[in-house]
């Protein structure tokens, strides 16, 4: 029942940011910042004259030393002087090999820097059929979305204090906002943007506003989407999700959870990052983990097997982790 996803068949499955990071040997991941490096086409470039920059939702490049420019596929074509089909195949092949060594998709020892841009001018909209199709595949209903303050977004802007950087405006399908109960944006979620799936607006433990402290068990999930899928499974539990698996919840907050709940466990992604993060919670707070191996994460398991089958597979693991 376990699926593997390390076979890449289409270049659209390869994050554009990874292409730049891999082929240009970047020392930091691309998270919205502009990067200045030496020319890839001029070995005599003494002063870095090539820029990799974020524009209109995509990363592009411009080599002022040679006058060449384009997107990530153009970069590989130019670097190796190969045709478009050859460049596409090379990217797919190299990314497939990379995932065999790093199944979570991250370069070893990489430190993710926050983008200098900040979310501004959010415009929400009514739900539509595309939204319904997207969320229901994970078992998440409109009532659950409303409970967790998830709203559909018509458009949003990214601004920065750096006057040399332009304001960026976005308006497309499948844009969602994770809001606090007070109505402030906590995170923008773009499920089909492989380079910038999440844009963090503020520090916020997702699910905090929904805690009632009336159920005996708390599950710390890897994401709000997973938390909502878990709620959809109908368990007698409460859920939260930190900003990311790599950002442990602070000890003082964990202390509050332990006083309010009989049992707590973690349920993170079925990959190296998720497993390592759950082990950190175990070491730091003595909180047991649920290693659910059906798919990469819980939401994907619901998508693949449905709510009932996912519940059947998950229930014994939850019971074991949450028993006193």
C-alpha cells in the first residue's frame, strides 16, 4: 500500500528553484530573494554579472556578461548547448537521481531564509467549484475550512522595505489564506506553486484558535491541511500544526498542552524531514510519534484511499501513540 514518488515523468514536477540551486551550485535556497553570481557563459567574469531573480511568480535569470536570459529550462539549454527536449530530459533525470539521495527534496545542510517580501493587501473571494474539487479530495469540507479560518483569495500583494524591489501582485486560481480568529493573515497557501507553496505572514501555531481543551488527546500535525484531514476522519481529538516541521513548538507552549490534555503525539510527513522532526519532539518533550507510511502525508493518504480506509490504517497507530 506504500507508494513511491521518486520517479519524475514531467519537468513540471521539478521545482524551478531546484534547477537554479543544482546547476548553478547556489549556496542558499531560493525563497524570493535576488541572487548575484558569476556568469555561467563567461569564464573570465571577474565581477559577478549574472542575476537570478523573482518576477511575476517565477524565477528568471539574466547574464549581463553574455546578454543571455530566460527561465530555468533555458538556463540548462544554454549551459550545455543542447536542444529543448534534451534539456527537459536532463533536468528530469538529474532531479530523479537527486530524490534518490534526498527523498524530502532538500539539499543537505541547507538553511531556508525567509523571503524579504511581506504579504499585503489580501482580497478574499467566494468559494467556487475548483476550490470544492481541490479540498474535498482530502476529505476537507467547507465547514472544516470555516472552522479553521481558511478562506479563498482573489489576489494578494508582496511588498518589501527595499525601494529597489518592485511590489509583486498575484491573482490566480487556487490561492488560499490561513487566517487567525482575529482576521489577520498567517500564511498564504498556493498548492500548485512548487517554488513558493507557502508564504508566511506571521508566527502562528495553526489550530490555536480552534483549541477547546475538551477532548483528551492532542495531535501535533505537520500542516494545517493534514490537521483538517485528521479532523475529517472523525477522531475524538484536537489538532495543531506548527509553522513548519523544522520549527519546534516552544517548551512553554508544550507545557500548557501537557497540562490540558491526557495524551499528545506527533503526526508528521513520511519522509526524512518529518521523521527527524518527530524524533526531536520525542527527545525534547517525550512526545511519541505516529509514523504513518501510507503516503507522504495524511492528506495525500485520504486522497489516495478515502477517509474510511485511511482511518482504518491510522487508528491502531494513534491508539498506540496516545495510550497512557
